[in-house]
C-alpha cells in the first residue's frame, strides 16, 4: 500500500508587506538573469507520513506557523495572482534539518502517538511567481538562484500544474562485502583506481598489489579466514588514508629543485620537514633560549595548541573547503565552517570551547562574464552561496566570525578558495593529565557522537585530491546541520569537562576510516562493528558506512568504566552516541559488519605503506620591466583603487556574520564609523582584560612575479596586522611573554609535471618551493611558530578541454596573546590636529599593485619583506602602542598609503592633509601613494605625544601631515596640491564596490 | 540581603548563555545556567529563581521561524508536577520575578503569547517576522527607553546604543487596535531611534522594519519582557564600536557598558 502523506503549507501573509525572501529572488532574477518575474511569494511545505488526522492537522497548523504573520493550511493553497511556481525539494539523503524539526514539534504535540514517534517528515520551499515564465526561464531561476540540481529536486511550471510530490523512499539494496581481484598489469590497476575513484597513482597501486602478494600477508589472511584479495572496504580505507588530503603526498615527496636564478640544483627531502616543521623547530629552539614554554603541540593533532596561562590553552586551526564549494557553494561552505569547528573540538582530549571563526574567501570577480564551462558555476553565485553557507554555519553555532578577507582574481573562476578558521579555549589539564595529549589504552571503547551516516560525502578525501571536471562525483556534496553539531558540541564540552573522554577526533575527510584509523595508532589497533553505526536510511554498503563523510560526527575513546555514564548523558541531551567497537593492541584495524570481516588491515602498512613521490621543480624569476607611469589625476586614481574589488568595503558581507556573540569582541571587523580593521581583538574572560588578536595575510597576485615575495608578504601581512593593534613579537627578556600561533594554508594547482596533462607542473612546483623557503625565512626571523595548517593541491577545474587553475596561494592566519585589550588601537582617525606618520621606508615597489591593476599597466617589482628592519620596527611599534602614544594605526597593504589614509579617515569621519614629499624622494606621486612595500603603517599621534613617539621610533616614522576636522582628502606633491576632494566621494566609491553581491 | 537568583536557560541551539550569565553575575545576581531539558525534567526547579532568562541564539536552528519550536516545547511539555513550563514562567512573573527573553528568547515569548498578552489568554497577538531587508544583520543601533513602560528596567538609559543581531526582528501586531493599546500602555519600552532621538522609520536606524520602531515589548504587568537588541553584548565599554574615541574624548568614562546598567536594572526590579 502506498504511504499516505499530509502536506501543510506555511506562507507569509500578503497583507504584512512584501515577502523579503521573494523580493530578493525577484531582484536577483532581474539583475543577474535579466528575467522579470513580477512579485514572488514563498511558502514552506512540510510533508508528514503517516497522514495526520483532522484533529492533528488542526493542532499542527497552530504550532507550525504564527497566524499573525503566516497563513497555515493543509492541502495545496495556491496564493492568488501568481502564474508560475518553482518547487525546491531536497534529494533523498540530503540533510533536512527542518523536516527533522517538524517531527520534533509533532512529537512534543502528540507524545503518546506511536505513529508519529516513528513517522517521517520532509520540508520543501515553493516560490510563486507573478508572471507566466517559460520553462527555460523557470529552470534558470530554480537552478541558479534558489536551488542547486546537485542537492535539490527542482520542479517548475504554470501554477495550475502544481502538485505535491510524493516523497520517495530508498529502494531495498542487498548489502555485500566484495573481494576485488587486483589486475596484474599496470594499466588495469590504474583503470581500477579510476573506476572506484581511489585517486591512487601507478606507484601507489603497485605498492598496494605488492602488499597483497606478500606471502606473510596471504598466510595471515588465510589464518583469519579472509580472502587473499582485498575487500572493497580495504581498498577504500587505503585510498582514503593515502589520499593527498590525509597524507600530504606533495609535501612529503622528494623534490629535485632547479633554481635557475642561482644556478643550483638541490634535492629536498620533504618540503614539510625541510621548511615548515624546521621553521617551527628553529623557533622552538629560540623560545627555549628565552625561557618561554608556551608552544605545546604542533602539527600532530587536528589543531595547534599553545599555552595561555597555567589553566588554559588556546587551540587554532584553519582549513580549506575548496572543491565542495565549487560545486555546491552553500553546502561546501557550511560544511567547511562546521568541519573546521570540529578540529578544535577533536584536539587532545576534546571538547574545547569555541571562541571565534575566521573566513578568507577567494573568488573570481562577481561580474565575470565569460561563457561558463560545463559544471562550472557563475562566480557571483559561488560568492553568494559561500557567503550564506558561512552565515548559517557560524551564526547558528553561536561562534562569532571576527576576521576574514575577500580576494578577487578571475583565476578562481574554476575553484574558489574557502578558508575557515576556528580558535578555541580548553583547560590545560584534565585531572593530572595535560589536556592536549590523547591517551588511549587497549580495551577502551570507541564511541561515535552526533549525526547519522548517509551516502552523502562519500569520497570527499579522494575527491579533494583530484581536479574537478564536469563528471565530478556528486555524492561528494554534503549539507551541514549546525543544529546537530551545536547539540553535539555542547554535549562534548560537558562530557570532556567531566573527564569521561580520553581522546576525541572529528570525522571529516575519510569519515570513520580516517578517525578510527588515526586514533588506532595510539594503542596499536582497533575493532569496529559497522552494523552498530546509526544510519540515516537503509541500503548503505559496509564500505560506504566506513568512509562516508556525513557531517557532525565525533569519534571518542572512552574508558569502559565510564561509558555507561557518557551514553546516558548523551541520551538526556538528545544526542546520539553509540559504542561501535574497541581499541586493541593487535597492530590491526579490523572492521566487521554483522560478524563478517569487511576489512582487516595492518596499521603499519596502512600508515606507512604509501610510496613517496618524486617530483621535479624549477624556478627562474621572470625579467623585471620597470613600468612606465603616465600622468594621472591622483584623485581619480584613489577613487579607482578604493573602489576596486580587492579594496572596497566588505560591510555587506561582514554585517551578515555575527561577530559579537559571546560578548568578547573588542576590536571588531568594522570600528568607528565603519572603518575596516587589521586584526580582531577578543577578551578571554569578563574578570580581566587579557585578550587575543587574530589576523590574516594573503596576496596571491604577487606570485606571478615572485612567489617567494608573495609568500613573505602574506606572512608579513598577518604578523603586521597583529602589530597594528598592539601585539608584540616574541623576543628575549619580554615581561609576560605572549603566545603566537600561526596556521599556514597552501592552495596550489597541480604541481606534478606531466608532459601531456600538466606541462607547467615543474614551474608550479618551483613556485611552491620558493613559497616554502619564504615561509621558513619569515617564521624564523620573527620567531613566530607555525602550529598547524593544511595544503590543498590540484585546485584546477577542467571541462571541455579547458583548464582554469588557481594562482599559487598561501594564507597565513595569525593569533597572538594581548596582555591588556584596553591598550589596543584601531585604524580610525580620532581627533583633528593629530599628526600623521608613515612608519617604515617606502620603496618603488609597484609590481602587481592595485594601482597598476587599475591603470592596466604591467611590470614592476613585487614588494620584498626585509625582515631584519621589520622586526626592529615591530618591536618599536609595540613599545609605542603599549605606552599609549598612538591614537590610531593602520597597516599599509593593498592600495598602499592611499588606501590606509582613506580607510582611517572613513573610520574617523575626519579628513587629512598630507605632503607626499615627506614620505620620501620620488619622481612620481603615485609611488609614495600606491607602493605596496610591506611592514609599514600609517599612524596618528596626538600633538602632546609626538616627541615621545618619535623618540621610540628613532627616525623610522616620518611625519607627513595632519588629521583635519573638515572631512576632505588633501594631498600635495612637489609643493603643489594634487588631490583635494570631499571624503564622501571616496567613501561612496569604497562603500558601494560590492553592492548587490554576496 | 540575599543576592537575586537568575536562571539562564540554554540548549538546543541557544548560544548567548555564557555572556548572559556573566551579565547577571556582574550585575549582582547569582546566575545558574541550565539546559532546558534539565528544567523540563525538574532537575532544576523554577521555584528558587527570581529571574528566568531565555537568551539569544538559534534554538532549533530557527526552523519554522525563530523561537517557534522552543515555544511549542515550553507550551506542551509537562514538568514533573503536571504544569507546563509556560505555566511556570507565568508563576515567576506573578510572584514579582521577571521573565526576560532576548532576541531568540523574545521570539519565543512572542510565539508563546506571553507578550504583549493584552487579552490575557496567550493568544497570538504579535509576530517577529523576517527583517524587511531580507537579511540577518549584526549592527549597532540607537535606542530610546520609555520611562513609563511597566517593565522598570530603563533607569539611567534614556537614549543609548546597543547591538542587534538577528534576521527576524520585524515586530508586527495582529491589528491596529492591539498596536494602539500596546503603545497606550507603554508596553513598547524601547524604540529604535534616529540621531535626533525620534522613532526611526527607515533602515538602517530601524534595522528590521518593526512597527512602532519597537525594540522591546512587555506584558501589561511589566514582569515579562522581550527585547530584540543584545545588552549582554555591551557589558563593557570595550564592546562599543567606537570605544577608543570615547576614551579620548571623555577621559574617565566608566568601563561599564550600557548593557550592564540595563542588567543592574533587571536585578533591581526583582529586589525591590
């Protein structure tokens, strides 16, 4: 008998004014698709099975919508005056939080109904459009504005054809564990890798086959009564574990590097060890010399850990979620932010309290209008989807988004870069044991907590290791559930505080196979019974259960003695927690399904069996051509630069992120009258004024000229953002030393050379090597440690024979302790009459600057970081700000001094009058105004403190003019006024740059 | 004298419990943070509390509309004694305590019919709809308090600034008569206002398009109060968006934020 369903429609009352959601869609259809829809009304449709009685319908209607604002009814009430409809339904298996919540309401209403207790519910959005639109027009609005065919079933047409869909149930699929015979020929092995989306290359497939050919392995498998050939589950586990995502194969490869500039060839034994880990080791060495002990755990957990004080540690992790965001921007971004939240939750013994999020996003310009390749989404749509995914992921979790950046470059049209960061605070100890150390003993139970497993997100780890094309696996897409995760993280925080958890880790890429596979290394083995894993629906194969990346799940190691308490507490909190096995010391990861072996893998082979890659790279700096600067009207140039994509105001985006929840944010993304800031500052508690500063640095555009300079500038930008608010670099003899914790996130196109598919691979790898060298040099010079990070490789999109590759990019996300937040400063000018200084020497470094970009002129040198001078300057700046001598401070980066001055003026609602001749000696006013030489600041100082300030800065600060009460921009060069205009002109250009997008 | 006891409810996606508890402690009360489930199971009993506070957040992910599912649970689930939590909240108000809802908590109070409750029967008299801008926004607003509001929590706060952070804050009344009655009784104790202190008709001064530019609404007793902005996010001067300038222009300005003044008033309202 077919299932019976009840459908309830909830729609905003038309007499309450325009429907804001419908209105937004109407505007976007007109602006982006040139389709005039007329008015749009929206409805939510909730479908429930089994069907409700009339009495139940009546009570449900009252509970599901407020009659003051909504019309609620059963049946299909089509509003008057609309001629087309679009229905957006979730595909089977896609997270439907609202459907689940409807069940919650029904169960609260009818607690004694067994049918409702075991019932199902689904939610759906319907848009009613005034005009009769063609099926093509409706389909475009459906797929480009209100839904995504990857995750939604989209239907549309004339209203009289509207019908309630029949929610489908999954077909019965027999469960099986397959044995797979490995082909003897290499071509066959590669075909198998491709067919099963293993993303393993020839050498890796051969290593895998050799393992199964090995006599001792065969004998052991025979002894255990399992077939000699690998099971499907084993192949999947190996592929996940050996994936680029999990094993960082490029960074651990042996690299032959030809440096054509220096005429040298060197063999680099792992970029990670040689540069990244070595830099942190060198910094650790210095810290030890200085007697500082705050660096606690780097690289070998889900996040980096540093000490705040005797009782607290700070945990910091930045992740990328690029590939999923390219194909489903909303889902990719929301899982990105929620996934990143789970890293600190799954560090050490788990349960850290989330303090803040950061988001750095790289897109093509929203106006990008080249024809889209098959499977490629319009950049403005990627921007809007990612932005709203982060809004829901961050806001609904109650974690403030305090810092971020937007970078526009059309080379991100194939894959956007989506970096999500999360900082948290955890107790320094649990009982007598350090919190940051995971301890697992043989016999400890394996407990999974949080969401259920579905087919969503299968092959995410291997998928992120391949470039995207029109055939990319759609099952890799997932939608996060902030509510599920919030409940799980509240639960975990309390369970961990009670000492019930010995180790926690999150289920991200590779799902259970990664989380248990990783944790099993500590005691030396694990046994899992997959049939105990809670599933969203039937018909999921054992191997799929083990590698599924369904979100919002944590894996815990729990002492059997307290497991009962933990499970009972979870039940009380409405959180699903299930025992699925135990840790052992057998040396084996043994996975069963209903008693049958799905996988039995030697842990040593699993984690160390992957053959190392050998790669070759080369680098030769392109020749520098000095740009020829034409005569320009400086006011127009400033107007152009402040309104440019990479400089203009981010206010529209920033305001849609909650940056103040938790009530700790002291320096917010916008301060004063809306001036942007260089770093966020948060208080750590309400009982004192200690705090933490958070900033980021990313400048992919310099990389074309000089990847070393690009990476050094990005690192410097992150560091100087913290200096600009009043932070202090680590150093000897500092009273109350403050921790620093920096994450590096590399995003590159494919760097593995292949004559046919990747002829540019050697140069790209050369760029990566130069970036790593810069990272080492800057980290060691500043004594700032990298504590965690991530590499995302193969950020290429290929379709129809065309490849769009991202420029080599690196994000540095810096955090540092602040002894007293009341001593920090912001970028906003404070008072007329304050003296304006440029701190640091300005050089003719205009290569790839925002100014040359505006002029459309090539050439010039990339800015170089001079770490010795910068370190000394940063020390003096910390002294000056710490002593209260500075009124405002803004770092100079994109757009140089011009942007620094205008943004500071906007924040203060004040003007300025400066002479460029005082910046240095230059032939052309554009050089002092727009040079992007790093490690500089524009600082204002009250008249009475000038002498003291100049004394501290010892000649490294040049006075260039004054803050004025009159909100005008006045700039002179060679004694003549070269710009004199009202601030509002610049403010308007700056404020409206991104209007209508995001 | 005994310190007043405040119960701060959390769970199910509520997320401002930490700063709300800090606010009550700084304002001189004792604060207990309890999971809603523990309140419903009777582990935590309302009897001992002078203030019950529903904080901001996204209870149940804002599914079905902000505060709606939370309200349904408060209305339908039975406490061990047989009464609902909604009955319990009314009892707290009746014995001179206060029931406060901020942002998502305000949405829940409106959905429960506890405010404005002019008819006294918990009917749906108002709603907090999607912002007219169609967007969730975090921004600071200027607000004006009404000294004649029956909720006596506005002393020393004639005109002040405070952040709003919501997507559904557009207050609408069921009809004009209700709206006029609410205004006549001064139940709309807090008004979004412009630079001159006049009720703000336009965005962004009126951030959501609320009728009466209303930012807070209480019941006729003044003991049940919902407020859309977040005073708990302005406990300290250093939460203000322009604090460096305030310190420069008015040296010696108190390091307490206006939000803390507001919480002190709430605590005082149950002490008298």
